[in-house]
C-alpha cells in the first residue's frame, strides 16, 4: 500500500501504535500519528480512529472452533 496523504499515514500510524512490539516503538508511532493529525480536521481524525478500530474487529468464530483451543 502506497501512502498518498496524511489521512492514510494517520491510519497506518494508529495501527502501528496498537501493534508495536514495545512501549518505546508505540510512543514513536503516537508521535508520528500526532504529526499527521495536525494537518487534518477533527472529522478526519475521528474517521481515521473509527477505521483503525474496525481493522482490529475479528470475525465471529464458531463456538466449536473456540472450544477446541
């Protein structure tokens, strides 16, 4: 995926913040996200947050599969 604008960069930075392997890396991602968000409207920032949160929603797993774990 090629990042073409600050909105896309913000979404990616938010995703990386959540999946960062260390607190230090997460902090770096937060700082990047803040810099990208500075050029966006409140509505765009809220939309990016919603898009990011939807990325982490997992599909329903059948009960049978879960009980076998």
